[in-house]
C-alpha cells in the first residue's frame, strides 16, 4: 500500500510550485520586441518593400 505521507508530501510540493509560478510578477508581462525587427504583414495587407520570397 502507498504511504499517505509520501502522497501528501509530493502533492503538497506540486501545489506549492504551482502557487509560486502563478503569482510571479513577470508572468503577465512581455518584453517589447527589438526595434530592428520587421513586422509581419497582416492578412490582406501588401508588402511595402516589393521583395518576394524565392525571387
């Protein structure tokens, strides 16, 4: 039979880990993209540079 203490200990540690991960300050923030990154055109927009892939 599985020891109840080992079940309680492992599940308690998993709950503690989940609690600490959910309440991190940086969980809901994302750093801004670098300024030299080219934005991906949205559906239906034309590419402004005129370059095509494979050409």
